[in-house]
């Protein structure tokens, strides 16, 4: 009755902001970015990509509570770019990687299609009873208490 | 982790079958490969039975039991992105041909032997059949129906003679009659929407990186036999020093689908979904200052004439009119779209909602139940 809709785990509400940036007051060139309605899938990938970039001094993410559908990512840069810009660069780079991977997958799949590797599965066992002969349980014929 | 960036990722498909694909992914991070795995398992939309209305059940299984089993039946979901809407985005009130699929099951046993009720007994009601949905004609028909393939919404395996999924066994005189409504969703909400039945993911078959510890009694190699993926990599030499800087760069995947989508579609949709997530994040980062100004200059999308009271304060962050408010949802309380757009109607208790008589729930139009249950199930089980 009172449960929130399950899709609130991954759909932004009306007017909800997908990201929220808080600049760090004590550490230079650092920011904490809250990304709403996303989880480890995006967080860990971004963290790894950020760490591979030379401008980054620190990058880390956490999902503060498993029931709260957001994660926060802390970024500190060396000062040549802002954390926000470097996160954007990381996203662009990841999209590039994914796009090239997508093209390679497409090529590989098209080769496999030509080879005709897609075969039927389970066609040989279609006539067997998959539940181990349920039909064998016929009752001893004759009268049944249901036959009134 | 640095120094690998110049290398492009590569992929090699080792085997492609009707419902599974086995491939090797190289030159990517562990985090990247894991995200690919996660997105294929949890973020790809499919259709599955979401509501069951049981009319007659004289079988030995209780209603809930059967409803849950029905939910797990994989239904053909090819081209799910275009072929069906999410009910929460649909203009209808509780369900229509654009956002739901009706399936019927009516089986009675008249023989002297046990009868299997299986997924093959589920029949799809063809879209457009009059009387399928309780409130007809209140929804805008889209082009979703034309994008549907032949097997869309049908229980997997019904057309190719593969063995069916057992739902229940009934004996003479027992009867099972019910109505199911299948909807679109993703596995983050409920695992029944996952297109994958199993995804195997392996790296470092020799455990060179020591990401795991092999417990053994006397002989580690004898007690931990190598898997087939070990042939792809060089075995470690005896006495090789541990390279603590090494990172995993090769990943062995085996994606097995439940038949609702083909393996190719799962992989390609997964990659596309990841890109969408990243693109939305970029959009969110970019739109911090600009978009608020854009929305305040653009009053047509929200039914208010005086938008300046809302969106005026630049980057302040109070503005409730994000880009998502565009599609006729928003706060325009008296419009019929409000009741339809939200199956739950959580936030609609605000005083802005002047439509309908009930002050809670789905804006009055959705349910006569007063307190508006979050899901618009009439009597059915929310599986």
C-alpha cells in the first residue's frame, strides 16, 4: 500500500536533477558529485576511467546506502581542469570506447551470421516429456469420486 | 592502469548459438567489463507478466503461487524499445494496447490422468480486440503496434515446439482460468524482466593476479583444475615473481538468454544502454546553469502561464522544471494526462492537484479506491 513505486529506483522524478555538484571548501580543485538514479554500473566505470586520466589526483565513488538510488563520486584534479570538466571528458571517452566496441561487435556478429552458426536448440528432445512422464499417473480408471 | 589507454578494445566471438553467445573481451578495464555485464543483466527492457487476475483456480496451488510462476515465464520481447511503452509514460489510465499485452489461460482437466498446465496454454489476445481493456479510447495510439514482431509477447518456445514451462498440474475436474497483463520493465525492478538467464564472467584463469585465494589440502594445482579459458592464456612459470602492478585486461563472457531476446540483441542493447547512461550524465553536467534558463523561457510545456515564479532563479537549484517535465506530465493537475502518466501518483497530494475528487492517489481518475494503491491492480496479484 505505502510502498514507493519500484521504478523510482531508476527513473528521475519530474524536475529532479540528475547531478548535483558540491565543491569542496577545504581541498583545492576537488568536488563531490552526486549522481541520482544510477548505481555501481556507472559509478565504478567512471571511477576507473577517471583514475586512468593524468589530470586526476583522486577519484573515488560510493553508494552510501543500497536502498537509496544514487551514488557520489569525489574527484580531485591537479588544477588544469575542474572536476566537472574532467568528469565530462571521462564520459566522452567511455562513450568513444563503447562505440568502437559496438562496431566491433557488429562486425563479429555479422561474420557469425554468415557462418550460419545459429542452430536449433532442444529440437531433438521436443517429443520427450520434459517433466519425467507425468502422463504415467493415470488413475486406475473406473469410477472416480468426481464422476457424479 | 595508465599506459593501456592507447590500446583499442577488441572482441572475439568464440561461439554464437540460438540463445547464448561466448566472447572474449580484451584491452578493457575490469570496471568497464563488469559494467557491460551488469547492464546486460539488469538494464535491458523486456516484457513480462506483471498482473494476474484469477477467475477460477481449483488447482492445488494457491493463487499467489501461480501468479508468481506466470511472472517468470519469458515472453518474446524483440525490439522492446520501440514496440511497447512503459505504462508510467503512457497516456492511458490503467493499460492499453500500446503499453500492455493481455494473455489468457483457461484450462480444465477432463481426463483420468494428471494434466500439465504449461506456458503453451497462454494465449495472447491480439491487440485491437474490443473489450480487452476496461477503459477504451482514452489513450493515444502510437506507432508501437506496427513495430512489433510476430512473436512479441508470446511465451518463448510456443512457436518452435520446444518444451514448455510447467505452471501447474491439475487432475480431473480442476480448472484454472485467469487473465494476465504483461508490461515492460527492467530487471532492476524485478528479476523476471532480465533477458539473461546466466552470464558467466571470468578473467585470469591461472589466478596470476591473486584476486582470489585457492584453498587446498595438499596440492593446489591438482585440486583446482583449470577451466577451458586457461588455454587462451600463458601458464605461469614456476617461481615467477608476483607482478603486483598487473591489471586484468582479458575477460571471458558467456551470455545466456532466456529466449525473450536473442544474444546479439542483448549485447548490442547493453552497449547502447551504457552509452545512453553516460550521455544523460553529460547532459546533466552541461545543463546545470543553461537548462534552467531554457525552461523558464519555454512556458509551453507546462500548463502554467506564469512560469517566472518557478524557473527564474538560474543555477539556484530550486527550479522544479527539469528537462523531464516536458512531456505533458508536470503539475497540470486537471489534465487527464496527470492521472495516466503516473501509475502511482505519489507526489500528487500537493494542493496543485485540483483534478478529481480524491486528494490522494492517482488524481481521482485512476482508482475509486480512495487511497489509490500504488499499482493499479483491480483485484490482481502484483507478481
